[in-house]
C-alpha cells in the first residue's frame, strides 16, 4: 500500500510517500511496524494525539482495519481559516 506523510510528519520521516508491505490488520498496528523501523519513524509517531489518518482519502481512526486499503495518509490536525 502507499503510505503518505504530510507537513511535519513528512519532515520527521524524510519522505513524502512510500510503498509499504505490511501484515498489519489495523492502522495502529501499521504505526507500530513503522515506529520499529527507525528512530525517525518513532519520532514522527511519538504523539498520536497530534496525528490524523485518512484511508483511501477518508478520515479514519487508528483502530480502523486496513483490509482492502490502497492508501494511508498521516497528517497533523487541520484548522479552518
């Protein structure tokens, strides 16, 4: 699946997008896999309260299943303006 990173998440990970092979069943499991890769991922996902996730361009929760998902995007909360 494609995993996309936006704003400061992209800055910490160092990539805007990457293909990820995963056995994770949920977003939370995917995050744990990413965090175990390298310190830069651990830093990006250290505070989940400061992150949002979208699955195939729809806002979702960290406990959402990944089955059939083609794209996961991580980004900070957005404000209107």
